[in-house]
């Protein structure tokens, strides 16, 4: 039950890129930064910049950067796309790489270095970069620093070698004792492995739900326990402390499906860094796409009535994440107080974390 419950693209480039020119700038667009207010908020003019790797080896690049003039994008030191302040390009034929990085360079302002958020491994379905998001004040969360994932027990030797090359130095395992014993993590050589059991002592998931409604309630109650339970506070405090301590990163945290315990860890981090509240749920819900094949396989092997009960536990649903934020308000009154009183992150530490993980 627990295994079923808790266990429960970005487009590659070439030097012969197919380029889509950005629309011509309007007078309003050209004049946008001249009042000085926008420029003062951030040195990075991009309001949107994404890389999406396709299954066919292509990469789709999208960007928008008002007032930046023309934008040029490089991969492996060579220009693969360019256009106006807003555009889209599909790039093909780049050599294979652990992660394909793209440098978005505006004519005016500071650039961004981005990759597809999904890191493709043989033994995971939901290994992602926590970065690449824009904050409310126009900064961006660094990529290649913090990763989130589902279980690591099926990592291959090739996967482990890739994670070593990506610089993964600290791994936080958010799972329960029986999960860790049954599906033992494989971690890169030299990485520090840390147990941070979110549900330690909480009693979560000790009984099998008997209906879909009971399953939904169990998920909502579990989300609340992540916020207010002693295990959750200790575990997420450990993760934040580890992120702050390991300046040579990368840091990885994971659970079984990389969805809820991992999802709240990432939601807390992004919220602490100032990522808009509408962006955070989108990151959480993206797990439904990455986990779809694995979840469908689980459900296909169950009788229909049992599958109906398990499905809410395999899903990422808005009401689950909402329950976490509601618990923060109920128990602490504000998110900053949750960080301080619940996780032990005071204002100087939060300021240091933001200075370390944000650019712009």
C-alpha cells in the first residue's frame, strides 16, 4: 500500500537552428525601460525564458525581454538562435550532453543560463532542477544548484556517473523507515547521504483508505503534517540548513514519487526565494506530466475499485498544496514566521539564502 501510495520536454539544439524571429518592437515596447523603474528592479530584463527538450532531440527556446533590444542565444559557445525582444526558436543537431545549457544574451541587460528543467535519467521519472524561475522582483533562481527527484533506488551506474558530473554532493532522503529499507537509495560516490524523514512520528499513512474521498483526505492531512508535524519541521529544517551549508552544491532532496514531500520542500524553497505563488503550484502540478507513465502503469495493475482509491494518492492536486499553505497560515500566521519558528530560518539566514541562490 505505502509503496503504491508514495511511489505513487525541454527541446535540444543545433547549429543549424530553425529560428522564429521575434515580433517587431512597438513604440511602447521600445520606450518601456526608459522610465527607469523597470531597470532598477532587476539587471535581468527577461520576464520569460524557457528551454524545453523534445523526445526527438530538438530544443524549443522561448523568451521575452522587453527593453532588452535583440536577443542572442548560444549553446556550446556558438549562436543557435536570435531574434527580437520576444521570440521562439527550435534548435536541432546539438551533440549529446548530460544537460544542454543555453546562454540567453540580451542586447541590453544581464543574461541567463538555462537548461531543460527535467534531467533525464534511466532510473527516475521525475528528477528536476528546482531553478529557472523568476521571482516577484525580477531576479531568477539559479539552475544547477538544487535538484528534486523521486526515489533513487533504480539509478543505474550511468545515472550515478551523470549525477557526479552534475556535482551532486548532498542527498536528502525524505522517506519513511520502511521505504528506505525496502528501496535503498543509490547515491553518487562521495555524496553525503542524509535521512530527513518527513513523517517520522506522525502516524501518516498507517491505514489504507477505503474510498477516493478518504484518500483525498489522507493526502490533505499528510500535507498539513508536513507543515506542523515535528518530523516535517525537523526534516525541512535539515534540508534548508544543508542547502545553506553546502556552498559547493548541488543539493538533491527526494521522496518516493518526488511529488508531495519533495513538492512541499520545493514549494517552501521557491516561496522563500520570492517566486510568485501562481508559479509554485505550476511547478508542483508538473509532476503529473512527468509521472504519468509510471502512475498509469501502477493503476493498470489494480482492480478498478482499488485503482479509484489509489489514484488520488498518485496525483498531484491543487488542494493538496493549498492545504500546506493554509496550515502555514493557521499555525504560524505568515510564511516568514513558518520559516523562522517552524524551520529555524531567521531573517539573516533567509537573506543569505536569497543572495546565494538568486541572480539579477
